[in-house]
């Protein structure tokens, strides 16, 4: 009975100490939450910048490839015809191609 009486007598001290522990624990939790939110914001910023970089990359369509191949083949035929007729040498063709 004496222990219960002492607890009742000092109950306000016990409650203050418990409230202090709960307060400190809550502050620690908030700090942890803030840290996690900061990490999430960094990750989202990284993901956004990565997405923007990926979006900048253009995809080549089949039509674009075909058009470029037509132009290359046309130039090849012109060079081949000029070479067969002796109007141009192979080194001159090479120089023209390197200039482009």
C-alpha cells in the first residue's frame, strides 16, 4: 500500500516525465519524416531531370531513314557515273564525302 500511495503522491512528476519522453520521441519522429521527405524531393528532382533528358532524345522514324537512304543512294549514283566517265577521281569523291 505504501508504494501505491507514493505513486499517487508523485503522479504529477511521473506524468510530466512521461510527457517529456513522448514529446522528445515525437520530435525525433518529425525529424526522421522531414529527412525522408527531403530524400523523396531529391529523388523526384532527379527523376524529373532524367525524364527531361530522355524526352530530348528524338526517335527516328522509318520514313526519315528511307528519305536519308534515298539521298545517299542518289549521291552514290552521281559519284559512280562521274567516276565511270572519268570526270572525277576516287580521292576527289572521298574529299567531297568528308566535307559533308
